[in-house]
C-alpha cells in the first residue's frame, strides 16, 4: 500500500515511516521542505497555501501541525489553530479532486478534545470539553469529517513517550539532575502511550476496514501525575522531591491547563477492535525506553 504521510519529519511521523517501510508499505512523505529526502520515501510538498498532490496515495496519515508546547501567545494560538484546521482542510480539498481516492484518511487529533474531566472516564463516546485546545481539536476534526468517499479515523493521541522526542525527551535532563517535580497537587490523570503503540495503532487504523470515527491513542492504564513522576524517578534512580505549584504554572497562560487538567482517557474502541497494546502499563514502558 502507498501511504501518504504529512508531518513526515516529526517525532511520530518518522517513527510511522520506519515501521511502515519495515511492513512493506511504500511511503510518500509530505513536508515543507521536500528537497530534503527521507530515506526510502518519495517526497512531496505540503503547505497551508495549496492542496497537496495526493495522487497515487492509497491511504493518508495526516500529522502536520504546530507543536502545542510553549507559552500560548496570540500568535502561537493562531499557528496552532491554522496549522491544524487549515492543514486538514487542504488535505480534504486534495482528496476531493482525486478521481481515485485513498481508502482511508487517518487524521491526527488529540485528547485535548475532552478538556478537564476530573475523575470521569473518557472514551470516544464522551463529549467535547471547553477551552482553546478543545475547541481547536473539535474544529480540525470537523474539517476531517468533510472528506467524502473515504473512511475517516480521528486519532486522538495522548502524551507519547519515546526516546527521540516528545515529553519524555524534555523531562529526562531534569530528572537525571534530580530536578524532576510533581505538577500541582499531582492528582490529575495523565493519558500516555508508548511511541511503538502509537505507531502500531495508526497503522492498525489504516489496515482495518472496520475502524472509523474517533480512536483514542492512549494506553489502557492512565496514571496520575504524582505516579508518573515517581515512576520515572525510580527508573532513573533519582529522587523527585520537588513540586511545581499550580499558581506558578499559570504564568504560562492557557497552556497551563494542559499540565493541570485531568483527563482519564481510555482506548475503548482500540480494545473493542482487538488491538493489542505491547505497553499497557507505565513502568514496563519506561523500562523498555530507558533500560
């Protein structure tokens, strides 16, 4: 199968490409700089200004988007929203003009859809939350749903743990210098997923015709922030005695909600479809990543 992957140079995109090539798929990588080759891939351009050339792609995994980490200034918010809403619109426009359409569009989404839910279990049937990110996710999922004649999967990804990027890479230097810290009261739920399971689930969504609609990409066993902090510290054999108070984090503006809000997201549909997580629990996942 020829897979078209946007956001191909990103943390998750590169991992999906590596796995897809090993599985025997052909990959067309869409990037802002297609003149920089990715080994094993055909290269094409992707931008917000015009629909990409999706001809020949039998499936699309759309991951392109501005990173959400950082202080959410008005300009940062605009880039986050435009990169996802307009980027998805361009993909849908490209599909619309194809005589031979791809079989499936797997549109990268986020658990930010659910907002702060406290102790409630959140599945794909749960309603949207409120706030900037929840509203942005709902808007970009709505764009994906405009794709006609293709199966659409909205992959709502949690905190992806991997050695080469994402949250774990940012945390490791702090924890190795014994500066790891609990965030706020530490009781907020953190839905996480091992990078390998994220990649496998994205390709599972491509290859299984019964999978459609929202699909939570999170491990079956979410943890609270305090448990995550202590587990990571234990794997690194370092203390984690600090706590960052909530009021200090609020200096980050709206982004502080992504650190303090509680989302107990469960992968109900993945489990219903028989997807087998290789890393359902946090400690074995960290042991695999960190040795």
